[in-house]
């Protein structure tokens, strides 16, 4: 009966060691996932700002182009009779 108890204790200790190892792995996965989520959040913030600047620049270009079209259109208007 002593051998069976010793074997049980060894299996129990191995199970504890395996669980501890798994917890270390899980903690590392969570750390990496948190870092990736933070980096992704920062990237989205940068892309949002970049998109805002592009939209602003396109609006300015559109206004200038419309003004130029209006100016040039004035040259094309035939003189009134």
C-alpha cells in the first residue's frame, strides 16, 4: 500500500507542476494579447487622425477646384447681345 500512495503523491505533484507551467504559459499569452490590443488601439488612433487630415485636405482641394471651375467658366460665357 505504501508504493501506491507514493505513486499517487508523485502523480499529484506532477499534476501541480503541470498546472503551474500552464499558468505561466497562460499569463504570457495574456501579456502578449494585452500588448497587441494596446498597439492595435494606438494604430487605430493614428489611422483615424490620418484619415481626418486626408478628408480635410480633400475638402480644401475640392473648394479650390470648384472656385477655379467657376472662374474659368466665366471666360466661356458668351457676351450678352
